[in-house]
C-alpha cells in the first residue's frame, strides 16, 4: 500500500499521518532469542494534529481484535526474514531526508538507520 510508511525507528504512517507506534526489544539467552513487543494504535479520533485514527481510514473494517490478530500474525512472519533492508525500503519515510546533519539512506540488517555524510557513513541505533 503506497499510503503506508515507516518512520525509523518505530512510527507507522498512513497517508502522511501517524497511526501507530511499535517498540521492540530483543535479548538472547544462550541460543534462545526473546522479544518484547509494544504496539500503540490510534483507533479513535483524539483531536491531535497529524495523527490519523485507523477507524477514520477503514470505518467499517476496524475491529481491534481482528486488526491485532492479523497484524501479530504478519509481524511474526516478518521477524523470520533475514533481509530487513529490502523489506523496509519501499516504506521508508526518511530515505533521502536530512537527519543528524546527514542524509538518511535506509536501514541495515540490524535495523540501524544508515546516515550518509560527504566524508563518512554512520549508523544510528536510536533516534538522534
């Protein structure tokens, strides 16, 4: 969907308006990878500029339980992918924009933002 974008590190936009946020923390214990996922989704209008409730976009299809069930199933399928760069690229809201004094150039497979400068390239693992 061309109207869906991701603003690194954790904001989801629909038609240029913030709709949801995701926080993911992962730890490894031996060979086991554990994840804690927090999701914030705006379902109803809260009269905040630049925030679009999902119910505004899909008024007849926005049942929380159905949406979350579908989203969680798809999310865990995505966690199995090893190539985050190609998965993220079509939805990258920051690509080509100025951030931290450089130009955002996608993410790497660790989920870090790549920022290019005239003389170097750096990665960020959290918002500047």
